[in-house]
C-alpha cells in the first residue's frame, strides 16, 4: 500500500492600494477556518516586508482528497468572492510544489 502524497502549494496576490489591511484581516479569518479542516497540515499567510500589499500563502494538505475537500468548502468560495475585488490580479496565482526531502517526496514518510 502506498502512502498518500501531500499536496503542497502557495498562492500569491497583490492588494489594491488602500486594501492591504482589509486583505490581511480577511486572510486571518480564513486561515483560522482552513486550519480546522481535516487534512490541512499548514496554512500560513504572509506579506512581503518590502511590499506590504504583496501576499504569499503557503498551504499543505495530507493528500489530494483533503485538498479537493478544501476547494469545495463554502468558506473557501466566500473567501475568494470577497478577495476578488480587493486584489489587482483576476484571482490568486497558485503554484504547486513537490517536496524534495527523501523522507516525504514520494509520499512515503520514513522513520527518523
């Protein structure tokens, strides 16, 4: 039996001028919701020090099923609907990653 492959990604977007604090508050509330989802490993929202309106959100889920469940939540749909008019881009840009550490890159966690 193969172990689950984690889903790892980050999202980036830029707040429209004057909306930085609103976006930060929206992210804080959404982060609390996402962190309670079964299968969420990590949800960390940050902004750039040199450009406070540029946001970076790092996310990890235990597997594809957990990520798909996350995408289907009403809180996620509401978050994206609220975020859309507050950012410059048409939507957040998602970049998917794969771990390179040998203990998890194929989803198989090895004992330390």
